[in-house]
């Protein structure tokens, strides 16, 4: 694990920002060009680090190790894991994923769960940390899907509980798409609660059953979204009492997102993230975030949305730190 302090060349005048340290997990292998035969691009993961460097936040960058295979096989079908490792994923599964599984994709698919697990470990120590990738919530037991190869959220949650770093974990999925893979992989567990707030008519067509699903109508705006979020989140936190939140902080609920169907503004995303952290800090629950979805032609605009999410979560964590 590599720790590196990176101070923005454009420091903020905010006293809160000056006292803040954002712990972010990143690996150079998170970034690559589009895989041949697919339009999906991995460049936003590098652009997010550029946006963070311009944000005025002091960063402590942590480099993850690949997730050991036994932890992946504890959640996914070992036969499917073997297909990925051998670069022998059947064509129908690659179509479901959305791109071919190359050597680079394989390496990235091992690093991303390692990054989410590391972000969670850092959150347990510092209150909040971000994986500058992750959120592969469509990956299923025996196949990837929806640009996801392995489900980092489910893998990390299982390992954290197995190694006694946490007893009860809430996977809070606020990506615009339902976290169907996470719901299936964590179904039946009483130590993991999956809460998904998503666009009802968006991908996947066939929804899984999370512990709690809140489907939203097309065009739901900032006010409608916050009403839905605050109508369930405090109740879930009080009833389930997690000691860690894995937060799928997708920015594809934004009204300008190419694959979204909701109508949140930048202000709405900010309200969402600050509310999540406030509710967590009131109960002294650490939060680790993953990036999840965000799609559009202006790649830097998407990256800035992701970076802003991480920065405001860190700000809110510091603002509500115990005296």
C-alpha cells in the first residue's frame, strides 16, 4: 500500500477545507483506454484524480493491493472466477458485462475490490474514505453484467465481517440503477442490509429484491429525491444499527446524465451526500464510498461530480466529528 500526500495547487480559503484530509484509494491500473469492441471507457478514473487535485482538498492517496482470490470466490462462483483469471470468459458473459475481459480488465477487476476493502478499513480509522473506483453492483454470482466484472461491494462486505472489522454493514446504493447483483449476493444475510434508491424504469429491466428498494419515477427532482431518502435512511440506520456504511455514491442521478432518468441538479447531489454523512456521523458510523455510475460526453464534468462528492463527504465528516 502506497500512501502519498497530494496538496492541491489551488488551496481553498475555507477554514474547514484547510483542516480536512481526504483519504482516497487509487491505483494507476484503474485507468485505461476503451477495450476493443466496447464503447465503455475507463478514463474518468484518472480524470477524477485530476479534479481532486484541483479541488482545494488535501489528499492522502492510498494504493490498494489486488483482492486475494479466496475472498472473491467466497462471493462469486469459483468457475466464473477461473474464467476471468484465464481470460476465457464466454462470449455471452462478455456481452452481458459490456466489454471483453482482457489482461488489463482482469487486473483492474482484482484491484477494485481491494480498493473498496481498503477504503472501508481507512473509514473505520478516520470516519470517511473513498475508493476512486468500485461500485460494481451489477456483477452476479456466476457472471458479470452492466460494465461490472466482480462485485466489490459484496466482496468487501463479506471480508470485513469475516475478519471481524465490522459486525453489521449497510450497503447504501444511491446509484440511479438498482444494485441487483449486490442484492442477490447478499440475500438472506442478517449482517448485511442492502438499501437501493433508484429509477424504477432504468436498468436492469428485471430488478432483484434488496433488503429495501425505493423505486423512483422518471424525472424525480431534488425535493422528491430528498423526501424519499430521508423517509427511509434514518429509520434503517436506527433499526439495523450498522457499524459501517458502504456508500455507492453514483452521480448518474443527475439530470444531465446520459444513462439516468432522474432530474437531480448539482445542488441535489450535494444535499444527498451531505445528508448521508450527517445521518452517519450522528450515529458515529464510518462511511466508505465508491464511485459507481456517471456517464456523458463531457468526461471532465462527470469527473468533477465524482470529486465533488468525495470532497463534501469528507467536509461533512469533519464538520460533525466528535468534540
